[in-house]
């Protein structure tokens, strides 16, 4: 399954590259301090530290919530996807949902998942997963600063860049989680899918596949 995970990662890296190029081009013609400061905030992220923080928190929350009967009414239930949801521009914390995913028609080149392929289960539902430091740093700094940009298009450009980087980091997080057997106590049906989306923002993005 290395091929599909490489395709996914390369897709997000390309999105990140394109988002960065848009902002760099904009900043050649703009002296807006807010726009420039958030671009610098993105450049100064510590990605290695982020991965360590995310996997540590994921492991803690699996033991504290996902594998505890108080929160998970059917720990033995088998399923083939975990869907992670975040709050977009104003939220870096991700919540987890167990999904019965219909992958019968999925192709390796498809990175997005339609809602009608996803059946939400009740064993893992709206449980804490981890915080994306990249998205969290954006959230904690952007509130109240939106009006300091020339227009909201620039705010959205910044968000797209931060989100793309966060998805790259999550791909690497899930690869590490797979290698370190972080999900081994869950009854996973393989291939097992990990997907992420912004709340109420439509189609989910496939992040990683465990074979």
C-alpha cells in the first residue's frame, strides 16, 4: 500500500507548493503586515516537533477514550475507517469517528471520499484524537486579525497553506502510527482508511491507508 500513500503525500505536497507560490507572488506586490506575518508564522513551524506532539496525544486519547467502555460502547466492533474532523480556520483539534466505509469502487488515484460512502458507527463517535499544532497556531493567532488583511481572499490563502501543511503532517503521523502499531488494540478491517475533513466543509480527504 506504499504506492497509494506516496500518491497521497505527493498530492498534498503539490497543494502545499501551489498555495505557497500564490502567497509568495501576492507578497511581491503587497506590503500588508498581517499577510506577511502569517506567512512567516507558517515558515517557522517545527514539523518534527509537531509529529511528536500529535502521536503522543493520539496514543493518550486512544487509551483514555477510544478503548474505555464509558466512551466506546462496543470496543470489539470491526470497522475499516477512522474519520477525523477539525474546525477549519478556527480550530486545530481533531475528533475521531469510526466509519463503515464502502471502498468497493475506490481507485488509487482518488483522494476524496463522498459522504454517501461513509456510514457512521457508534463505537468511536466524536472522541478526542489529537491537536494539529499547525492549525492550532493559525487559530490562536488569526482571531481578531482578519480585518488587518487587505481582503478575506488573503486570509483564505493563508488558511489553505496551513491546512495543506497540516495534512502533510498527518500523513506522516499516520505512517508512524502504523509502523508503531498505535491502532493495534482496535479491531480494524484492512485495508484500513484514515480520512480528514473540515467540519461542514464537504468531501473528506483520504490521508493514509493501512494494508
